[in-house]
C-alpha cells in the first residue's frame, strides 16, 4: 500500500515537472502556495485585480471605493507585521473614498483611477493629516505648503490616498552602509518573497505593498535605481520616467538632476494609467518645461498593445555593458524570455554597447562614486549628488513650517542628538552601520558648485546620454536606425545607474525568480529621453506574450516569514 502510494507520488511529481518544463517553461516559480491568502472583497476577487477590473466592478455597483479601502486595510492588518509596507495610514482615507463613491452615484467618474486606493513613498508631500518625513523622526509634525504636484494630480483623477509607504530613510542619501528598506519612523520593510533579504529600495514599502496586494499601486521616487530596483525585486512593473516628465515639486529631494517620481504597479496597463494621471508641466518644477512638444497628445495608455506588435521589432542587447554581470541563473531565465520574444517575430541584436561603459559604471555592482574610485572625482556621480542634496534640501525645507529643521546641518545635528534611533554615529544603530556618512559627505561640500561639480555633472550626464543613444542606434542595410529599446537585466544595478545619470527612462516587468532566495527579478527596457511611449508599447507586448504562454507574475511565498534580522543583507 505504502509502496504503491510512493510510486504514484513519484509519477505525479514527474508528471508535474514535465508539464511545467515543457508546456510552461516560464512558470516553474509561479506561486501556488500562499501562507497568507487574501479574502475576496465583498465577493470581488481583489487579489491580483487590475485597476480596470476594480473600475468595472465599481461601475456595475458591485464594489465601492469605501469597500476597496476597507479590504486593503484588512490586507494591511494581515500583512503589516511581516512586511511593514505602510508607514502611516491616512486618517481621512474613508472620508475621501466616500466622497468618490458619492460622485460616482451622481454619475461623475473622473478618470480610470476614480476610487482606486494608492500609497506614496513617505518623501512625497501631502497637505493633509499625514506626515511627510522621508522616514525620519526629524521632520515629524512639519507642515508642507501644499500637496506634491503628483499627489494633487492623483487626487484630481479621483484616486484615494491610502497612506505613506515605508522607505529607506532619506531615500538612501544618509548612509553608505545601511539596511535597505529601513527608516527610523517606519522600521524595516520586508519583501513578502523572502523577508530576510534586501526588499528592494529605496521605494521599498510601495514595492512590497503592491506585490503583496496590500494596495492597488504606489508612487516611488528614483534618483539612482530606487523605483526599478524594488519593482524588479517584487515582480512588479516599475516605470522610472525621464527626469522632468513627472514634477518633483513637493517631494523631499536628493538631486534636481536625477530625481524622478515613478510608478510601482502589477501590470503595464495599471502603470500606464497612473503615468497618464501624474505626468505634465508644473510651474513649480522648471525641469518639466522640457517635456513640451515631447509628450504624445492623449497620453501613454494609447500605446498599450499585444504580442503581435513584436513581429518585426528589433531590440538591442548590451551584452558587455550589463548582461555579463547578471547572475548565471537569472541570465539563463532571462535568455529563455529573450528566446520567447524572438519566437514572436522580434529580432534581438547582441552586442550593441553603451559607449565608454567601462568608465561610466563599476564592474563590481552599484557604486555612484565610481569616477572617484577611478581617480577622477570630477567624473563621479556622487560629486554632484552631494552638492545637489545640500542645496536642494535647503530649498525644500524653506517652504515647510512647524519645524526647526531648516538645513542639512540641522538634520545632521538631529541625528547626533538622537543617535540611538537615528543612527547618527557609526555603530549606534544596526540599520545604519556607517552612521550618517552620506550626510556628512554632503555637508562637507557646503553646496558649493565649483569647477569639479560642473565637470562631474557635465561628464556623467553627457556621457551617459551619448552612451545610451549610441547603443540605441544601429545600422540597418546602411541606414542608421533606432532599436525599439535596449533589453537589460534591471537587477544589474549598472543598467538603471546609467539611465539615472542620463535622466533617461526605464521600465521593468516581472521575468523570473531566483531559485536560492526566492526573490523575483525583472526584464528592463531602456530608451532615450521622452521614450516612455516606446517603453509602454514594448513592455505591454512582452507582458501579453508572457501571458499567452501561461506566465503570470510570480506571487509572494513568504519565505523566512518568522525571521526579523536587521540589517538585511544587500
Ligand atoms: C530652473 O531654474 C533654476 C533657477 O532659476 C535654473 O538654475 C535652472 O537652470 C533651471 N533649469 C531648467 C531645466 O530650466
Ligand atoms: C552575446 O555575445 C557575446 C560575445 O560578445 C557572447 O559571449 C554571448 O553569449 C552572446 N549572448 C547571446 C544571448 O547570444
Ligand atoms: C578631470 O580631471 C582630470 C585631471 O585630473 C582631467 O584630465 C579630466 O579631463 C577631467 N575631466 C573632466 C570631465 O573635465
Ligand atoms: C536588408 O537587405 C537585405 C539584402 O539586400 C534584404 O533582404 C532585407 O530585407 C533588408 N532589410 C531591411 C530591414 O531593409
Ligand atoms: C532567503 O534568501 C537567502 C539569500 O539567498 C537564502 O539564503 C534563504 O534560504 C532564503 N530563505 C528561505 C526561507 O528560502
């Protein structure tokens, strides 16, 4: 009896293995067991629901925004102790949702986001009963002058601000050795895929919250990888727009030259709908003026397409620039996806490279002081980051009230005075091993834009722009042509890092799961400035192709859910 059962089991397992590898090559890591299953929302299946599905259900009177808020709050209560995605719940969230429901009953539906709950990273300002603190106690109780432009736009679109998402404190500007996803106010954010490792950051809470279905979508910010990294590590779609497409006004800054408000969502369409709601010119951020004449009339969602679009498309594969650094297992899984893309009729040309990639990024992973390591601080990203932060944080703080924190000097002093909670000195707090060395380095510049600053800024910006533009150009029968995009492994930090310095856009979509850690990783597409329409087009085509072979974004498996290690290893 036992022996028979044993043979039967082997047979069954072999059958399953066969089915997975042969029919659905990309599905082997898709989640099937869920330790924390999500309840339906008044008979609506909210788990993995798209924004369109929520909208349709609300349109048919089967769901209300108040119910959506209730269900996401229940989900947050269920998951918060594990993943810590939300730093603060909006005390007004029910009132706002009720207003949107009332409007809908009167026939007013503002936008595809009407009634949809979202979070924003805690460095994105909202003038309401929420705080805006970049995760630091230093800014608790401060009053911002107005909503950040992106928050204002989402409110106008009818979306419902659910709360502030956890993050790496000060978006990682403060320390060079730190626990990704940790802030003094918010604690350690943990990814539902593996709670013991780096959850992705610095937009950590948005990433893990959307991935665990604790919220519909989230806004993050990226200076150098901070949207694309959490998207990639939580099997999400992440869009980091061209610097200047989304206003940074009202956002706690790092650098005016690289900061970009981006999106974390579960599908390309969800992300495109959000992008359409938030991009645009804002008089308070003059970088947004550059988008005039560069954005498509009618927005980006019109570029959503299906796998048929891949027929005849030509992509570039910057092998030596990025792919060689991908982990073997990830590289193999991604190349399976590249083969699938080819089978849909696309051409993928190996070997187009970022001009001078060797001097632009480190061969050893993320390092924004690579220029200085090479012996040229006047060619290093960190050189102008430190100066920009010193100046930009001062401008930001000049507009907030009810706080004594007016400058970087004040923040540094606060961290010293509260070293136990804010890790003001090395070794004082496990999450901030190097104390506040990032802040001290910025402080030392006093914000002076000297010759070295301008050389470094000019070098990194122009070289990275030129590098991407060169790599996007290829010779087709003697004619210079543009690739549909560069396909990159986004978890190879050098890829988003070159786009960051260029101020160019990137999109990431779910692509696989690391066998050892259980952490997802994505496929990225890079484009030139204002290339978001292309990114939406090709990401949606590839997403549709994945679904056509049975691949869905992998679901969290809650590995290591009883562990509370701090710091999390990088
Ligand atoms: C924005 O305004 C500042 C100060 O007025 C100026 O220094 C900067 O060059 C402007 N930037 C752009 C992109 O227009
Ligand atoms: C791309 O070309 C390099 C040689 O430059 C080679 O080592 C690599 O295997 C190629 N990758 C693919 C996916 O063909
Ligand atoms: C940086 O300084 C070195 C001299 O130390 C010089 O050769 C180089 O051209 C400078 N780089 C830029 C971008 O100005
Ligand atoms: C390039 O030239 C070859 C040979 O002349 C031809 O078969 C092919 O269709 C051309 N490709 C394009 C994209 O024009
Ligand atoms: C989480 O990831 C780490 C790092 O890869 C791995 O060693 C560990 O086994 C994973 N945890 C579980 C429970 O799988």
